[in-house]
């Protein structure tokens, strides 16, 4: 196995997403009403249902 290669799992993907959202929430705590904060948060979240990742028949990418 090459150096720095690891497999991604749904759990690591979910944990990374949760950290991203939590850190964005903390970063904009004092300026949540600014245009910049709204733009970033709108870009991170979606109210549209998406297909599960990875698509059926595919696995998580390896790094």
C-alpha cells in the first residue's frame, strides 16, 4: 500500500461534512446576517434531495 493512501467510507465522509458545517457555523456566529456568510452557508447546504454518494455500483474514492 503506498504512503498516504486510505479508503474513504460513508462514516468518514459524514464526519468530514459534519466538521465542515460545524466550523462554518462557528466562523459566522457573529456575522450570520452578512451577505458573505449567507452566500457561504447557502453554498454548503441544499434543500434539494440529491442521489446518494457514491452512486450504486461505485465505491468511495481512495486517497
